C-alpha cells in the first residue's frame, strides 16, 4: 500500500466534513439542496475519484452522502431530498463522471505501477551490469599485469638465451649461473673451466665468501672436484671432508661425448632440499653452457690467464 493510498480515508473524511459544513452554512436546513441542480458533494467525490480511483470513489460516496443522511436524521428531518437526488439527471451524470474519472485514475495507476516495476528491474539490471563491469575491469587489470609480467619474463629469458648463444664464454657462464640461481635458490655461484688437471675460475654470481672474495686461478673445491670425477651433479652431503669453503652443489659441464669442460659450483642452497628433478634441471642448464665452453677463448684472455699469479 503506497503513501497516497494511506491518505485516502483522511481526505475522504475531510471532504465529507467540508461538504457538510458548506451545505449547513448556505442551505436553509435542507442539506441535500433539493432546489439546486448540482450538489456540491460531487465536487469532493470527483476530486477523490480522480486522485485515488475506485477506492476514492467508493469511500467518498459512502462518507459524503452517509454524513449528509446521518446529520439530516439527527436533526429530525426526512430523507426526501436524498430520494430526489437519487432520481435526478444531474446527479446521475455526476456519478457517471466520477466513475469515468475513477476508471482513468485506475489506468494511470496501473501504468505507473508497471513503469515503476520496469524501473526497479532496470535498476537491478544496471546494478548487476555495474558489478559485471567492475569484475571485468578487475580481470582486465589482472590480465594486463600478467601480460606485463610475461613481457618482462620473456625479455629476461630472451636476454639469457642471447647471452648463452652469443659466443662469449664468460657472458654465457654468468647467464647459466643466473638460471641455476633461479632454479635452486642459490645465493652465489661460480663457473670453472676444467683443463684436465685443475679448475680455473671463469665467472661468478653473487658473493661467494669472504675468504674467496677474489677468484683464484686454481680452485680446490672438494664438491666441484667430486662432480668432475663422477661426471654428474653432486651434493656436498655426498662428499667426504667438505668444509665451509666448498660449494654446496656442483654440476659438471659435459660435451656431447661426456668429456668434462668445466663445472658450475653453487653456494647458499640447502643440499637436502634438492631432489633428483632439481639436479636434473641444473644438469640440463649446464648442458646449455657446454657449446660456449667448447669455443676457444680469445688470445687476450689466454694471455691474461697466463699472467695471473
């Protein structure tokens, strides 16, 4: 029930009271105004019929004419005026007009109700559309961020691939160390060349240790030597006599015939957390480095290595 529907009864009572007061004021005791062609009560009835439709019509007719009849009886007069009104042509036309107004008001009320229902439905759909749009914006932001990460990732892997394929052994060794650090979580690493007798530092990544802050020509790393001897990835837990200066994990770099070309030594990684699959990935990375180590170093580098103490 709308707010206007709740007002129909008070307004009908007020209209009946107003009509009764006017009739009592301007009539000579005949509240039905038998000598007057159009009774003023129909004005209130038409207004309420146009405003509230059928409810306003029925309530205003009952209250207005009922109040006139009740006051007439209370004053001890007859209802002859009411009988005249029931048969009067003007009152019949006024009643027909009131019914027509009520019918039109009902049509407008029904149309308004349908419009309100459609508006509510549209608001619900708009709210749902806003939620969908917000979700789409969130998904778009996520996809855009993911695409940016993929671009960065692809750029990173493209850079590592180019460094491995470029031909410079040191640059390829540093790229391989970065790959191994990503895969194993190592904080530092070194790549050594193997000349068949000893290991020679080629490249480093991260801080190795205070005692070995400067690479040496010949490295005595028990884990690395064990990896060269076994020609497979070796963890420090499998090597006897290792110390804090030895690497945690060492992976040999082998050519196609199984000849050792060098070794990748990693520090800062827990050997107990490396599984066979992890060691396999490190071995695969070392295989990428093999072509670069097979190439002859430049004459300048050979001279520099020969000049180092």
